C-alpha cells in the first residue's frame, strides 16, 4: 500500500459549498480508483493523506497539483505502509479548528501513528 501526504494553500474564493462539492467528486473518483484518505482544511490551507496503488496515487497527485482550487502544493512524505490507514473512507473532509480533528477512538485505532501525526501537524498550521 502506497501513501502520499501533501500541503497546499486553498484558493481564497473557496467557499464551504465548494469544499462540499470537492468532497463529493473526490469520493466518487477515489472509489473508482481504489484510493482512500483524508483531506483537512484549516485557515486557508489543506493537508491531504491519500493511499492506494502507487501508480494511481501518483497520477491523482499530479491531477491535484494542477487543480486551481489550491496552489503551492508541497509533498511532505510518500512511501509504503503496511495497511490502509483510512479503511474504506473514499475521502473524508474535516475542517480543523482549535481542537483535535480525530476522536479519541480514532486516535486509539492508529497503529502506525498517521492520524496522530496529521492531528499534530494540523494543530501547528497557521
């Protein structure tokens, strides 16, 4: 299982309705590709974790980088993982505030520490 994590800046004009539409389209596309993951939005920035077949994840990332709804994509990490970290979540979107983006139960079920890492990173995003 291959994973990729990136950050980017959201387009200033991106509304909550735009985010919902983005999520719906991503879920549909990701189901077809066998990709799962999480998109987090905070303070005009995104962090996304995607996982699946390496070729499909890299192709999706190239498509994401060309998307005008954000800019300045920076690849933070990529590589192999033992198992899916986001099970059957074709894509989840969470908007981060000042508290954890994951529940206590979700963090407890985090054998490789991915959710803990994302939660920590998001809490330090400006």
